[in-house]
C-alpha cells in the first residue's frame, strides 16, 4: 500500500485535502464554468488568464463550496 510509505504529516495533509475536496459540489463547480470561453482561453500554446478568469461565474463557483465543511477541514486537528 503506497499510503503506508508516506510520513504521518503527509497522511494528515492528504486527509485534510480529502475533506476539502468533499466540500465542493463538483456538478455545481463545473456548471460555473462557461466551457466555450474557457476553451478559447486555453487554446493554443498560451493561456489567457484574463479570459479564463472571465469564463468562471464567481457567484455559481462560490455556491459550489460548502463553507462549513471547509471550516471543519481546516480547523480539525490533524491525526
């Protein structure tokens, strides 16, 4: 098992990261992105970060995050 080889600090970080991932409603997060605008922003060799930023509906993106779960993930003591 690969996880058994990780130091304890890495394991607790991974656990906290998992809690943060669980705090995001992936469907809502995906819905917050205008895929046509994002595709335009990342097409070619360069990324137009302004266009990428503008491709995200910030209100919808914020609604995709459960703030209480985030607070729990960042405030819970690491085991």
